[in-house]
C-alpha cells in the first residue's frame, strides 16, 4: 500500500512492517503508539525504523495514519490520572500551615 510519510511515498505491506520491527525493543511510550504483534511501540520509533528517516522529519500522526491503513492497532497519547483533590478543610489547613486534617 502506498503511504506518504514526511512527504516521501513508501510502498508498505503489513508483512514488511512486521519483518522490519522483528527484534526491535520497544522504547517507553510517551505519545501515540502502534501495536505490532504483541508489542506496543511509540509511533515515532516505528516511523524511524520503517522509513530510516530522522524522527524530526515526520509527525506521529503520519505514522499512525499509515499503520492504521495497514491494519495495525494505534492508540492515542495516554492521559495522566487526575490528582485526587483535597477536601476544603485540608486545603485551608495547608494554607494556614496548621496540622494536617484527617
């Protein structure tokens, strides 16, 4: 399938991507990700491996779009869990520098 990444056309197949990513250790995921086989890779890492281009030359969105067309599962940027909010009594105690309320 013809995919355009960083303004360059690539003829990619699902089996070709699987072969290129075989043996590649996934980096920590901080943004969008692509599931290839049983592993989850950062989209930028996948793009760098399959295109041999510098990661600054393309966006994660371009890689996600191409991998989705090839049938891979792509996930958005993971959201951080919201911090539990303190009770109003705890907030007032913290502002006044008093002992922690229970």
